[in-house]
C-alpha cells in the first residue's frame, strides 16, 4: 500500500536507518537494500512475517506485509532441480536407445523436446533472475525459485512444454515396424521336394 510520506529518501537515509534500528531492537531480522530509483529501503522478518518498505517515488513509501519465505523453499527447489535433471538425462538416454535406427521417430522426438525446452526456458529464467536478485539485494522476501511457473503469461507455456514432452515420449514409445519373415532361406527346398 502506498503511504504519502515524503520526502521518500533523505540524503543520509536517516528515516530508513531509524526504522531498521527500531525493528532490530524489537527482535526483527532487518536488512537494508537500495531499491529502484536508488532509494533506501529495508526488509524485516520475524516469526514467519515479512515486511518490506521502499520508496514508490520521491514523495511516497510502499509497505508490503506478508508471510516470510519458509526455510524449506531453497532445499526443496534444489532437490527438485536435481531430481528433474537426473530423470531427464535417464529419459533422454532411454529414448536414444529406443529410437536408434529409426530416423523419422528420432527427428519427431527431437523436435518435440526442442520445442518443449524453448517454451519452458522463460519460466526458468524468470525464477532464476528473481531469486538471484532477491538473494543479492535482500529486497524481495516472497520470490520463490518457481516464480515463473506461477505467472499468468508464462504458466500456459510451461503447461504446453509438459504436453509436448509427454507427446515426445509417446512417439518414441511406438514399437518399431518389423518386416514379416518368409520362413525359409533363399535356395532352400520346399518340404515336398525333400527326400525322405
């Protein structure tokens, strides 16, 4: 919520500094950072609650209050990334072995997986950039690593990427076409021509 209270930033950041000192004395874990526009700002967390104050412009502040990011977010994100990476590598290895010698199956599967990778990259990039920026500046206590997958514009692309991946697996799972065997080698005699 924007609060008219200006000037939003003094030359020495006294107002933000005093707020951080008071919150720290009250038991909050407060961290200052430089917000957009080179204004002083801070993020404070305590008992699962996060408060962020930063300048909206030269004459007003914005205070965001919400639930702090749980401590298990990063371990869960790293574990999920490693599981997804290992599973993807094993799946690609199995697809490579299963489609060997079938050029058109390999081409279709590769095209579907390539399109899936292109569609999912924006969501991964947004999550990575948001969490990296938050970790460096301390400015956003609510940005999870999977932020891109929750955004309205990127969520359909991620769903489509998943559908293309499933389609690639189904295409690769098509059993190879086998040519029917004749039952005898060339030049072999028919049973009626064999001597007893």
